[in-house]
C-alpha cells in the first residue's frame, strides 16, 4: 500500500512506529547471486545478468563516501545552496542523495542515516522526501 505523504513511495517507505522510530527503508532488491541493488528494477542483475530478482528493504544507514555543496543550480525544482553526497549503504549499494544539515562540515566515513524531510511537491502540496543526515 502506497503512503500518500511520501513524495516517491516506489523508492522508500516509513519504518518502525511512532513509539519506536527507525530510519526509512529504501526499496531495493537482491539477485540470487547475492548482488544487492537500489532502486528495485526488473531488467536483470548488473553483476551476473540473471533475472531471479527479489524485492528487499534496505537499511537507511551507511557511510559517507563523498559530498559536495552546490551553490549555483540551474534547475527549477531546487534552490541552492544544498549538499549532495554518495553513501555506501550498510546493505552494500552506493547511492547519491541530498544531505540534510549539509552546511555543517562532513567528512568521508561519517555515519549517515536516512530521514524523511518535509518538501513541497510540484503541485504545491506538503510531502515527505528521503534525505540523509550525519548520525547524531
């Protein structure tokens, strides 16, 4: 079942509960060969070419590989400045994502955790979108 509050419910979902919150889960997959990937797709494994792919919820935690602060951005959907980063998830895949609190100094190897941040969708509605932030 899709969560109407999420901006991209095919990529992530809430995890835990109000009493016991957990980072959001990323909706990835795993191949029979053991390769884990994100996002979920059905075209075949990028490692072995196999098609025995199964959905798998990935942990919203990992380590920062690199980050960059963007001060000038031509896109209309996001106002600069903002921070982007590459994060190796604990489950294995490397993702590129927006980082909340990226104005603070980040360093490679920092523990990162997924959060749901309030955003406004293109229609002007308030939604939640996936971001990562340095773990406290």
